[in-house]
C-alpha cells in the first residue's frame, strides 16, 4: 500500500511538472511574439489543441495572458488570438560599470516603467547589494509596485562571468565572486547574472541596429573595450562564458601596464581612460587647447564629454587625440574583422558621441589593415539605443531564463 501511494505521488508530481513546463512554454512563445492563435502554440509545443486551450484558459483566469482579438481566416472560422499581458511580470534590470551602476524596472512587454536610476558602485564594492537595495526601493516607490510584484532581478557587469553559477572571476576578493549567491541571500528572489558586453549585444540584437543580422560585433567603448559577439544568429559565450575579452589582446610588446597585469593590452591604447591620460599629458606639456583654460584650475572638469565638445568646436588638440585613439581602436577591430568576418560592427559608449571624429579614423585604419574583400562588406555604425541597450538586453535575458526556471514563477505553486 505504501509503495502504491508513493508511485501515485510520483506520477502526480511528474504530471504537475509537465503541466508547469507547458505553461511556461506557452508564456515564452507569447513573450517572444504576441498575439498568436492556439493552433500556433499547439504546433510549437507539440501538445494537442484541447490541452493548449485548457492551459490558455487557466492563464487567462490568472491574468497572465488575455484574448486580444481574432486572427485571419484560412478558409474556416477566424481563430481567437492570445497575448501576454504587459503587467503579468515585472523585473529589475541592473548594469554595473567601473564607477557607477544604473537600474530600472521593466514589464513583460520590455517597456521601461521607471526612469533609469544611477548610483555610485562597482563590481568590487563590498556594499554592492546594499547600494542596489536602496535604488530598488526608489524604483518601487516610483512605479507604485511592491517587492512581491518583482519576479526577478537581472544583473550585468564587466568581467569573466560564469552565468550558470553566477560567479564573476574578475572581482578581486575571491569570497565576493559569488555574486548570484550574495544577491539571492539579500533579495530572496531569482537572480540572473551575465557579462555586460553580451547584454549590450543582446539588446542590439533584439531592439537595435543588429536586428535581422547573423554576424555582428557590438563594442562598448568605455573604460574597457567590452565585446559582445553575435555569430550565426546567436550570442556567443565561448566554452566557459569568457568569450569577447577584446580589451586584453596584447597589441604592443613591453607597452603600458594594463589593469589585468599584462603589458601592452589594447585597452591601454584605445580606451576612454587612455583618452583622458593623453589629454592630461598634452596639457601638462603646455600644448594650446580649449581644455587648458577649462581644466587648469578644475581638473575634475576634464572628462570625455569635455574633449568631445571641444573637438566639435574645432579644437585641434582634441580632434588629434580622438583621431589617435580611434586609429588604435581600428587597429584592434581589424583583427576581429579578419577573424570573424562580420556584416556589422555596432559601437556604443560615451566616446561614440564624437560621431565623425571617431568614425572616420576608424574606417581609415580598417582600410589600411584589412583585406579589401573582407572590409568592403562591413558596416560600422553607432548604437541608437545608447545607455538603454545593456538594460534592454538584461531584460530579455531575465525573461528568457525566468520562463524556463520553475522556481522563479510567481504564479505557480513552487512546492512541486
């Protein structure tokens, strides 16, 4: 008798698990593309139409999906079509940089329901969770939502990241590298971690310049050179999630010391920090520039925006600095182009605000270093999403994982 009860219980749990997986499959397909008829969902899930309709009715009663109209007829009765409700799920997306982070809340239609909030922190901040929680509370207050309405948190950051375990190997303190564990313990909700460059690539792939492309490189041109790669229509992670370390290609033997401990990395000659260092050196040499009067007494005013602004006003030194930096980047990009043969390179980050002052020298360098039959088919464009690309990518990543992660579904019994 005891054995039979156990067998019946096991069968019930298996049945419930299959039902759960079907629910999440349907939600996932409607998240990806709404509206859709039940017949489409039946075909995609390989489940009978009556069973799919039963689950759809269940999801409607739980206010996760809705009937959004009727579709086109293919000779018979016009089909009912279904859509995912925009307020069925809410998530928090965070992008941590080298000196600050930014966060916002989004709904299940990928719409931003709050403004982007910035806060001072970094990946080595021992109070990263506490600082994030303060911003989380601000976002909840702005949106009018409660913490219970937030289904998950997605976090992108620079570094060598194992997204499965949620470990960032670049964090200096080995005990603090378990980012996912830290955030789960602090927020008590599903947490998903990814590399920032890959999330910017995902944002561009779904919403930006990389839509409808199969082989695109997305570069975050900032304090580092974060590279996200779309190869054969997929975000490329590499064998252990560490693909795309473009910053640390060793370009110049015996060059400047890089933050990674090696000498002559591309980051040391082509990053935004390099641009600031070159500008300071020229000012200290006494070279004439609008930057001199701007920054002599207030060195904190020397930033990327100031250099770009002076260049656009015709400042020869600033134009020359941007030209040198961009040529160096073009040198590095030429290696990627000849290795991966992309159709498009999307540039993002603060330096791209310089427009033609960086695009022209990059193109000149590519013309110099690349084979004609490769470079002729490559487009170099600046992102239109700007600072939103990474956060949008985080949102897509979170929803994709959320609709596969049983423990993360706030609408079902998690005891199964």
